[in-house]
């Protein structure tokens, strides 16, 4: 009989636990802080174009940027992870809940809802005698997405720019469109406009600039004053006559005084690129000379087979020197290049290019065009003299 009583007393806690477990319920709750991410959902061009113009500091040129309107859809997605947690009925949980629930409420109120509300929910559930059990069941995240449609103007790649005087049919120039911008210099345009009387040209006051890339076109007008035209005609670069160039023609880039280091490096690279493309000999810079000398030493070291050996050349002295300086005497800065013969020092030509404050692109494009005009009649002699 005693043995039967002990068994019953041991089963009572088990039965009580089963009853409590049977009262448990699954409650959905957050599994972590919400995650918000922003990403580009869609983009497509609208077919609208515009030409953005930036006047050069000397008022004798423009940098044009062709831009296309693009409809961009930005998605803002808020993803909230969720889970099921099991809570069991527990009268003892009311004691810690008396402290945790008010603490969570006060903290949530003081942070104006920016803090997590989980401590508040956890404490208040314990106040209502719901004790969380170990383990959870993951649920699909709650995803809320909003779409924001905006219009952006983006640089155009490809296409052409045609320039002519308003009301005329003959084109002054056609330029390829660059994503970095296209440079128009008034002196280059009036130099191409040789078929009309000067007096009539000076009185003409508007340039018609048309961007075209089939099937799209966009036209903008640029006002040109008689004063600008007069200065442009005075600034026109004329080719140096062939008989003024020394023969053989070997160009050396001298000191570029006052240039910022980055601009100096870019200018020297642009000059070297022009002379290479024009097939005009030029003296290499010191780093290139050092590499050439190193290669010559390697060829003479005896480690190169006769069948693979490269014939050695010889150094050619420069006959033309290009020097430059930064002219800051005007209200705008100008890059000035002086071209003279060696060793006589005879001055044969000059180039003046306005220097914008922010970008070197107008300088490079203008310099390339000026060099092309200046060296049009230069002799193309082989670098073997």
C-alpha cells in the first residue's frame, strides 16, 4: 500500500507539467531587427535629351555635355525576420514581469519608438503569466517594399554634334560625342568658315548646335557677340609654313613652368601622343630614356642570341623645343606653349589655351586641335638622321 502511495506522489508533478504544457501557445514575434536595403529596381531611357553648356573662362569656347533623361526606379525594401515562440502558462512569471514590463514600456517610450519593442513584449507576457520555452519555429520574413520613381540626367555615349551658323546649311564642324564632354572653340569654327565675307560673319550672332544619334536629335543655340567673334578671328591658329620647320624635325618637350603636377603629366602625355600619331620624331622623357638605355645594355650583355638581337640605334638631338608656362595675368588662367628652334632659339609659333578651374578635358581637346593645325605642314622625316 505504501509503495502505491509513493508512485502516485511522483506522478503528480509530471501530470501538472503536462497540463501546463497543454496550455502553451505559439505566438509570432520578431526574430531580429528589421533589415532595410535600397537598390535599383529598374531603369530605362525616356528619349529626352538636353545639352548642358559651360563657357570657357576666356569666353571664346564652350564645353558641351549631352545628357539623356533616364527613368530610374529605386526600391526600398524592409525585411523583418519572424518566428513562432512557444509560451506556457506559469503563475511564477508574474513576479519578474512586474519589473520587466514597466521597464520595457518606459524604455520604448523614452526612445520614441526607435528602440526595439521586444523587451516590452517579453516583460508584459511574463506579467500575464506566459513563460517562454526554449526553441523557436522560423517563419517567412515579412517583406515590405516601396518604389520611388526618379528622373536622372546621365552623360550620353556615342553620336555626333553638328555646328553651323543659325539659318545656314553649311556645317562649320562635326564632333564625336564624348562622355566627358565635347569642346567647341570659336577660333576653330571661324577658321573653318572661310567662304563668307568677314563683315557678314561678324554680324552673325548665334550658333546652332545639333546632337544626333539616330533616331534622336536635340538642338541648342549659343549666342555669340561681335566682340567674341572679333577676338576669335584674332586668336585663330595658322599652320606654321613648311620652310620654317627645321629638317630633320625632332621635337623635345622642355620645362612646363608653374603647372600643377597632375596637369603637367597629362599635358606631356598628350603632346607625346600627338607627335606619335602625326609621325613626328620627338625626344623621349628621362624615364623612357632610362628604359631604352637599360634595353641597350641588355642587348650588349651577351645574353641575347644573335638571331633575336635588336639592332642598336643612336640618340638624335632635338631641333625644336616646346616650353610652357602658366599665365595668370588675366582674369582667367591660360596655358601658354612656345615653340622655337634649337639651337638658334628662333620663335616659330605659340599656343594659348584657357585653363578651367575644375577639369583638364577642355585643355586637352583644345591643345590637340591647336597642335593639329600648327603642325599641318611640318615635315614627316624618318627618325634615322
